[in-house]
C-alpha cells in the first residue's frame, strides 16, 4: 500500500484523469471512423454524417477522407499524450523534492539556489533516487523524457540524442519497454517521425506509474518516523483553510486529563482529526497518537 503524500496524491489524480481522457479520445475516434465507414455516401462532407456531433461541421473533408483521418488519430494522439504523461511525472519529482527540502540535508540545494520547479529534469531525477542505483524504470523515464523533448522541441522527429538514449538503455530496460508496448522503439532514420501510437502511450503511462511507485517507496525509507509525523501534520494543516483552523484549534471548554496532562477538549478533537487524516493517506506508516502529537507540536 502506498503513502499518499500531497505530491503523490496530485500525481495520482492527474494520471487517472489523463488516462481516462486519452482512452475517451481514442474511443471517440474509433466510433467516428466506424460511422464514416458505414456511411452510404462516402463523398458527402463528414459533418453531414456526424450531424449530432459538436464541431463536426469544421471537419472539411469527405466521409471517405475522414475515415482515414480517424484511423490515424490514435497514432497522432501519442504525440500529444506522451508529453502530458511525462510532465505529470516531472511535477511529482518537483513536489517530492519540495517535501524533502523541509529536512536538510536530505536533498542537496540547487547549486544556483533555484527552486525545484526550475531544476533540470536530470537533477530532479537524481534527487528523488536518494542515492539509490538507477532502476529499469529510471532508465526508461530518461528515454521518455528524451522522447518528450523531441516531440516538443523537434516537431516530433527523431534526433540523434533520442537514438542515443534508446541505444544506451540496458537490455532489461529495452525488454521492459518492448513488453509494455508490444514492439521496440521504431523509426526509419534521423529526421523522420517515429512510429508512435496507442502502444507507446500505454508504455509511457506504465513506465511513469512504475517510477512513481519507486519514488514513493524510496521516500518512505529515507524519512524518519518523526519527520513523517511532521509531514502529516503539515499536510493536514495546509490542505484547506478549514484544516489550518482545525489544526490550530484551542477551543475553550471543559478540561480533560490524559497521560500528557490537562488539555482542552478542542485540542483533543484536533488530534483525533489529525489521526483520521493519517489513517486516510498514511496508513502504511501506522503512526501512533503520541507520534502525531509530537509532529503536530513540532510544526505549530
């Protein structure tokens, strides 16, 4: 079971949303292709076939031509989807580094004092390895980042750095990519478009998921329980305006006595809410009430 610290929760939500959106678009293209193929008038405008579909009138081609366009849409979608998938992973790295900067020297500061959002991707990737050797997912993430760069900065065409990145992959990493995509990374030459499609999108999604889970596991190991208690307390405090108010609750009322001495009812209620937050998002840690109390006191 994974720890769901704030950056990881944000990554999970956006990855699910991206995955669902990509699948929805592919399904839509498939249905549109089928509608074009079933049309009894192949040379009528596509918009006249898709009369009830918003903006279909903007597709100024025949039904026969539109069938071919929708047939290639899955492949074209990869050139849009892969940069989005990689961008989410980069944001997870940024958020993880921000989380760790609370506990120096867990992550070394940037040589020029830059905030994590401006770090180069290789530096971010190194930071969230926390001194561990590169895994298969780490190697494949470097390839995905390079592929994303060629799409965004090179009109999607294969360049020498991308080819070098693929060729440098360890055998295990290449084998993993081919098992995920069902084929190796395929291209006809430098300066040409690679063969990207639904298989590569699914492979990129799988690689980022494996990488994210590794980052999660590494972070769990490098933070002490005292540090995790502070992370949980800050997460609860800063999550919502009401969370901050409840976190700082010192509501007057009858005094209760426990092993820690006399405290207000409001303070005990605030601790119970913190325990509920920990049970929801940090259950694998099994934090005790005393640990959470100490963490809460440390960040108040």
